[in-house]
């Protein structure tokens, strides 16, 4: 039986809060962002260690304000365009969720993912009812592991040849708790 989601989470799923960290804005997307989003979303080279193939191309359907989304997806605006996204999905009982992120090739290596994921995590663990967030990261993806470490995640264990989304690979489980952030 699934539990009713806490009100604060339902509000965020219906109306994503905008977050600001330095020169990076995390926000919902509009139709005007479609080209920027397509530029990374369908870039095959970004999926080598992601755990899935790129999605099929389809017209971008922005989230309708007020309608409850399944996941919390923040689009990352940096230097005037959307360069990627970070998200919390696989939400369980409104208290646990998985974290993912992707950054356009030409915006990588500038600390964008590290800052964006840190801001998202802080918001989710302090303003929303999440008590645990986790991520699965291929052992062949050290840049992604580093992003999580910069955001305060602990490496909790190694899964050998386990299923990570839709591929089998050695991967780490990273986790962070509210009590790691709120002392
Ligand atoms: C993983 C990803 C999001 C990182 O984005 P980014 O904006 O470049 O990340 P940042 O610049 O904040 O940080 C990357 C860190 O990894 C480090 N890094 C990069 N390549 C590395 C490597 N081969 N080995 C070890 N560390 C590496 C960088 O030095 C940096 O750490 P630092 O800030 O301590 O110097 C980006 O590469 C990406 O979108 N990859 C494809 C999608 C993906 O794999 N998503 C994660 C799925 S779990």
C-alpha cells in the first residue's frame, strides 16, 4: 500500500521551486528551452556510463504548472542557457529518492554538476520531507562519483555486476541522510 505524500512534496511536484547557487539557476523548463535540452538529452556520448540508452526523440512537453509530476527535475541554467538537469526520482513514501544528473559536454568540467547537485540535495533534505537520497554510479564513471562526494554523499558499498537502471555493471551505491546535513 502506498502512503499519501507529504504536502510539501506534493507542492514541489506541482510547482517546482527555483533554486539559485551563485551563477547557476535550477528551475522548471519551458518550450523556449527545447533546443538546449535536446542538445544534451539526445547526445549518445553522454550515456556511456549512464545506465540507459538515450531516450527516443520526441517533442518536448514541459511540465504543466499545478499538475503533479512523478519526479523532481531541475533544469540547470548556466550562462544564459540550459546546460543539463539534475533530478530526484524513484520516490518512495515521500522520504527516500534516487538522484541523477546529466550535463552537456561543452559545459562539463566547470563545477556545474557539483554545485547544482549540492544545491538540490540541500533543498531536498532541509525543505522537503526526504530523509535519505541515494545514487548508483558505475565504477567506470569517476567524474560522477566525484560529483556526489562534493555534494556530501558517502560511498556505502560496491554492487558487483548488479543491475544499474537497465545495464549490468559494477557500481557503487552512494547515500546521504538528512542528519548528515542538519546537525
Ligand atoms: C558526471 C557529470 C554530470 C559531471 O558533470 P560536471 O559538470 O563536469 O561535474 P563537475 O565539474 O562539478 O565535477 C566533476 C569532477 O570530476 C572530476 N573528474 C572528471 N573526470 C574524472 C576522472 N576521469 N577521474 C576522476 N575524477 C574526474 C573533476 O576533476 C571534478 O572534480 P573536482 O571539482 O574535484 O576537480 C558529466 O560528466 C555528465 O553529464 N556525464 C554523463 C552523464 C552521467 O554519467 N551522469 C551520471 C550518471 S550516475
